[in-house]
C-alpha cells in the first residue's frame, strides 16, 4: 500500500492535510493521528482510495485500528523504510497481527499452512524452478505456497513480492500471510468462511478440493443457499448447528466452532489421513483428530452416517495404498536402487508417468473419497489410476526390465489381468440379462 508513494514530497501531503482527502471527522475518533494522516493521502485517486474504502468497511475501522497500527515498523526491520517522517513496512505479517490476534496466530503457527513454503526442494518445486523455469514458480507455485520475501533497505525484491502465499516467509522471520484468507483491507471473517478463498490454491489436477466440494452435496447446498440469511456469515461466533445450519463450507469442517469445540486456525487439527504422499499415512494423533471431525459431522448427520462414511473413506484410501501405490513405489525404488533409472528426476518417461499416477490421479481419487465427490473418486480418480497403471506404467516397467511386474500382476488385487473366471463371467452375464433382458 505505502510503497507506491515513497517518492511523494512531504509538502504534497501537507497541502492535502490542509484541504484535500477526507476530513478528519470521517475517521473514527479512536483512530490514531498517524493513521488519520495516512487516510488523508491514500483517500486520493491513484493513491489507494479503494484501499481506504475497503478499510472503512472493516471491523478494524470500527475498532479504531488504522493503517499505522498495522504498518508501523522498527528501523532495524529488513523491509522498513522512512515515509513522511514515520518508519513503516509494506508487509503486515502474522507477527504484526499477533499483537491483537494472539490465539489465532499461535494456532496458525502450528498448522500445515504455516509450513507451506517448505515445498521448496520437493519434486513440485523442481518442476517449477528448473524444468519449467523460475518465472513459472514465482508467479505460480509460490503464490500459493509462499515465497521467502527478501528486502534491501526497505525495497522488496520483485522475485519474492507481491506474494500472499499461505506459508510465506516474511522479512521479520514469521511464517504465513493472514491476507491469503482474509483479503486486504476489509479482512472479512464472512469472506474467509466461504469456500472461494480456499479455492485459490486447493484446486487443479493434483488437489482439486474446490471442484470436489462444488460437486458434493455440501457444495451444492451452499451454492443454492449462500444468498440467504440462513448462512449467517457475519456472526461473531458462527457455531454450526447454533448460528447456522443451512450448509457447510470448508471452514465449517476444518476450522469453525461446534457446540463442543472452539474455532481454530490449525486447519489440520481434524484431518486423520495424510493424502499428499505416494502412500497415504495416518497422521500423528489421528484418532483424536478424527474424533474432532466426527463431532463436526454429527452436528448435521446421524452418527451412523458419519461412522459409515469413514468406513467407505478408509477403504478407498487402503485400496489406493495396497493395489496401486505400494507395488508401483516398490518397482520404482528397485529401478533407482539398481541404476536402471538415473537419480535425476523427470529425465525418463516413466518418471512422468509415475508422478502423475500418484501426484495427480491418485490424489484426486483419495481427495474425492474424503470429501464425497463421486466423479473425482471415480472418473477423475480411480479410473485414471487404473487406465494409466495398466496401459502406461506396467508396459513401461516391462520395457526397462522384463518380468519386473509379474509379482504385482499375479497378486489377488490384479488377478483380473490373468483373465476372468467362469464364475465372474457368469455373474456379469446374469446382471446384463436381468438389467436389459438380453
């Protein structure tokens, strides 16, 4: 906000204070004089008038929290600079927000979101930084995961800023960007409670949570009821089953309060499976986390429905693990260990096939099952997994080493590849005769 006008001479603002911008009476009396001076300048066209209007619609405005309260800086800060006689910084980090929102900041610090920038060094980052090219990673990967923001004498490096990635590493050493969910400068709770802010990052071929949500019964209910007052998005407490019951959003399930749970900014506190890696694993303290999610589900669903859902979900994840992930990983590890594949990632075709198998298709199947998205579980998920496992991955493995897939294909999971039994054939024929009369 402020960095745009560093070169404006002080006299200009003196003149504006004397006769331009908004009058001081328009700013709430509890807003500091320093913030009132900011408002005078930034209420002008081309100097951030929209920002001022957004702020005036915020809870911050109503509670006397202005520009200077958030943007003031220590002269020793890497991104600090002098502006109109004050030391400020462009970036407002969780460390700054912590001044008022201590509990929320503490919860966020313990969340997976705060560590999102740790993807640097992963296969995803190798693709972005090296194989695709650094500008792709800067404008793509790092805008969701977050970059390490660097500054010299208050000037922010364009290779790392602007950036609102959820795991952004800030010049003050803190991690995260509150504005990733609570967009500047309204910082609306109502906005963060809706699915769209999550959908900026949780979408696409490898983690299409927003698309899965939209096709689920949860998403359909929200899409058809979101304009009604029943969602009560502006409520201070927003307890499901008490303040609203029309439809759940991402925040409802992963963050918001229930009659027996407080709201949390640790988005992983109710997630029992880690679905990101090749082989899904149960999280630490997964029983406690699952119990917390079940409590959320039970605000709208009967306990039997919740329990049966988790049986279905676990079986889908275990199917992926045992039928596809473990045998594929075992073969690939064998190739790397014996030198049949180089250590360099993505320099051989099978590495692309394997990567998309687990990172794209396998994740879609697992995430679809976790969020009740049938099309993503089936056609965008397990169908794609099966098709590419049998028609691409297995043949490519055999080209590298003859017979390497025999153990896999003769297991019970893949017995169908040896041909159907007479009993299986009869069952299929009987079904079609009963269904279609032929």
